[in-house]
C-alpha cells in the first residue's frame, strides 16, 4: 500500500496530463492495463505506474511533446526505451509482455504490436530504421534492424535476426532469418 501512496504523490502530474488528453485515455493499451490491474477502485492509473513502470514510456510517446518534458522529469528506469525525443508513431493495441532491455527505434509501428524482452529494433549501417506493420509479434531476443519493412500479420521468432524486408502473413525464424510459413503454408525461403 505504501508503494501506491508514493506513486500517487510522485505521479499526479502525469495523471492530470492523461485526463486532459482524451486520445490517450482511449488507447487500447491503456484500457487493457486498467482492466488487468484495477485492484484498488479509483487508483488504476497509479497502480499501473507502480506495477508496470515501462508503461511510462508508452504514455510519454502518446503524450507527444508534453511527453518529452515528462520523460526528463520522471525517468522510467526500466531498461525499456522507445527511442527518446522522437515522435515514433505507434498504432493502438501495443502490448509489452515483460519488455526488459527492449529498445524500440522504428520509423513507425502499426496496430496490435506485441513484443517480448531483449528485443532490439533500430538502425543498421544504412542509418535507417524499420517500418513495422499491423498485427506483428516479435519474440524474445530478436533483432530487427535497417531501413526494412515488416509486413502485416508477421511473427518473428525468438533470437531471429531480420535485416531484410519481410512480406505480409509470414513467420520468420533464425539467424540469418528464414521464412518458414507464408500464407499458412510451410515454406523455407531465406531472406
């Protein structure tokens, strides 16, 4: 209980910002966490920040310019980062399942994006960042780098290294990455 009282005292400016921005309140990610963690009636937001501190990074991204200020005043200290000071466009329904040591530095990320721990999304030698489509899942330890496009409905397996475009409706595994499933048919296509 003491942890939640401290959370309320420290995080009330974030709560005010959230209440003023209706589009952030309607975010599916925010609603899912509220349902999952609504242990104390009326304290869902503060409970959320206390139990899932990496939610702050998503909240900062949703708050856009105001989020940059909050990021400096209230760092998250979670070893999870959405590339700081960049307005990365993330669609609704993002789900961070224990994103310890995950770095997200894409150009854009579509709706219903799911990511596990130890994932790196970012620049390659070409100094460009990937574009990630809708309904994409990236497994633990995967690396997605470079100016590539990950299509819609793609699953990237654990520890896969993806450095080339992946078409829609595929499952990718391995290092170097290999498409093992495309449009619900078993294949073996190197990228």
